[in-house]
């Protein structure tokens, strides 16, 4: 067992984890970034391929933009990677973290367990799969950027899961009663224009669809070809009959069958995709939601729709209230479109603040959540309160 001591340890190397680790190291803290994949970036990595986007809603919100470290990454990627290759972006993130003073990066390193008492994390155990090394890490501050809240959950933080009913937080868009439903996982693909017709024969395990099975998808964003080269976000499953975390392997298999079935439909029943060939199919689904850890303050619908600003804001948001139908792709056919009033409410007229209190897991003294800071990076060593 190799013992390591740091001031700040970030568990999870997605974009938020990368930003948190860089911020801590730049503030002078001896920092470790622990990531269980071979690449950094999480949903924005080459393994999943979801581009980085946020408060400016991909340019649709005037006078809003990403700032701080995340914008630094976006600008460098735009300069050095104008072709928008996710693999090149992986390299940029690797370079940025490995070249940062005060920061050690552990890739292919799986967080296994945590020891905590009285709201204090004492140590965590990690195994690096490529080197077969076992680590025991201690730190003053731990930051959970795992996405699934694994560290916080293991340390005994209060977990929230599913949808709270209207009365819990006074949210008009919430279901009448609380349930365990979450948004699902998506599997991305890319296709290449071969310049000539390319036939496609679906594998025997693929599902088969007609226009009636995927209503509304054919004309999504001006036709199938518009997105067919870079995948469809609506290839989403899980959240109702399956748990987006515990049933991850089954969900991936179902997504593969669905993806190839949709591709078969585009190639052999629709018009416009004759020259396209599948170039890459993901095997790591992108998660939208699983566990949520309750903070000292929990953001709610009214905070977002009112564009509330808090005294202890450390970041801001502006992406709309992106509520997907429970069940994802399997539920689109029965999904009732929201009214115009609800649609306008979900779009959000203003940016909203994210207070530091929301990043402090309730009852935990040395655990934090990461925030992609809107301006200069926040120091994870800042005191509570």
C-alpha cells in the first residue's frame, strides 16, 4: 500500500474535476487529481463526446459566455483543435494538468472506498489498474467530482435521488408526488460522408423501427443528416424501469441495440443518409443524473426562473431547465409536449447564481463539490460559511 498526502484531493477527472484541480494547484495547494479512466474530460472526452457548453446555451443567450478556467480550456482547444477532434481535446486536458505546478495526476485510478467519522473524511483507498498499485490517500480537503457522488456517498453524506414532489421545494414543474425517476444515459456515434452510396445491413440483435416508432425525430434540427454525422442526444435510456447507475451495463446494451436500430431506419427507410457510414460508436454511455448529494443549500426551480443572485455566489448558470421525458427514447412516443407557458418558463430569462453553500455537502466538514467558476477560480481551501 502506497501512502500519499496532499492538501487537496479531487476525485473525478471530468471538466469540473479538472477545473477544480487546476484552481487548487494554482492557489498553491499540493493537489492530486484521481481519474478512473485513461483520459480526462468525462462526458466531454473522446470516450463519450459531448461538447462543453453551459450558460450561453451554445451562443443562443446574448451577452453570456463561459469564463474562468473552463473558458481558458475552450479557447485553447479552439486555437489548437479547430477540427474539434475529441481525441486532441483529451491531449490538451492531459497537457494542462500534467504541466501544472503543485498538481499530480493519477489516471486509470479507481476510487474504491472512504473512511470517515463525524463528518470528516480521514482517508480514501484507490487502485491504479494499469500499474496494479494500491494507494491510501489523506488530505485536508476532498472534492467529489465523480459525477455519481461516489466519494460523498461512501463518506456518509446525505443522498438525494429521483424527483421531489411539488410540495418538497415548491416547484411547479415537479411531479405531484416524489418518485425515484431520473433522466437517463445517452450513447453517441459519429458518421462519415463517403461521397457515394454506402449500404448498411443491421446486425441481427439490433432493434427495428418505423416512422411511427420515433415520431418527431425525422425532422429534428432540419432533418436526420443535420445531426447524423455527430450522433443524437435523444438516444437516451434509463431512469424509469432501470437505474441509471446500478443498471449501467444493461442500459449500455439496450442503447447499442437502439442506436443500430435507429441507424438502420435512417439508412434504409429515410432519405438523405445514403452516403453516410458509421465511423465510431461509443461504448461508454454519458450519464445525465444518478445520485445527488444534498448541500447546505439546495438550488430550486424558483432560484433559476427568478435569476436569483446569492451573497456567496461562486459560479453562475444559464442553461435552460432541460427536463427530459422519463424513460428517454422509449417514452418519446407518449411524451406530451409542454404548453407554451411552461416552455417559456423552462427557457430562463436570466442567468442565475450558484452559491458556495450549495457545494458544501450537508454535515461534512472537509468535503466539497467542484464549480466551474464564472470568473477567477475559487480556492477549494476557502472556509465554510
